[in-house]
């Protein structure tokens, strides 16, 4: 197996666009995507001695980028977990002084029946997606489950945006019919 080499002088020309496209699909914010790609290049430079040559440069940079994206979402989610309090000692209004957390539904506050229904529905959806024609299934998963941008899907599958939306519409229609038969 050939040993791959690193050439950081070519990274921007060779990989910047690919890494950016990979990132923008996942973070949906241009500035954040640019920052994450820059952080990836910097981390790659700092950890060049750890490169074993078993993977290509691009694969190695993508693995660094994936960790950067995960860290980005961990940081966002840790901020969401911080409690916010609105307090007013001068008012008798019921809406003031309450905990924000009490006003948001707790997604973990499910009973056993809710959990079983969610699991059964998930399995029914998976089964129905599996019954779609291959092209519809692939495009539906890429757009609605994996969150790829329209442009990325169209470029990758060599289709037009209007064709993409027709295929997604047909997939949704077929899924609704399948779910009505098997779930409802």
C-alpha cells in the first residue's frame, strides 16, 4: 500500500472548495463553514507529525473537519443547556419570574407508549423508504435525512433542481400512501 504524503502548500488550492462544500451542507452558515475549514487547515498543520500516510491527504483533512464540526455542535448545544431566568420583583404577573426551561417541552418526558409509537413509526418510515425506487430513495434521504443542499445533490447526481423537486414530491407522495396503509 503506497504511503501518502502531506503537502500543506497545496491544501487551499486542492481542498478548500471541497471542504467548504462538505461543511456548508452540515452547518448551513457560510461564515461558520469558512471558520471550520480554516480551523481544519490549522489543526492539520499543527498535527502533521501524526499523519501516518495510510490515508490520502483529503481523507485525513476530512477526518479533522468532521471532529471540528462535532465540536462546533457540542459548543452550541452546551450553551443551550444553560438555564435562563427572567425575574421581576415588582410585578405580580404570572409570566414573569418563571424559568425558561419550564416553558419548553422536555423531549425526554415521554412515557413508554410514546416511545413505542415513535420507534414503530420510525421503522414504518424506514420500511416505506426501502420500497421507493432507488433514485427516489437516494434523493429523498440525501435531501431530507442527510440535509444536503439542492446544489450538491444536483451536481452529484447530474440532475436539475426542478427534477430534484419533482422526485422529492413523488417520494413524499409515495411515502404518505405507504404510511397510510401500514401505519395509520
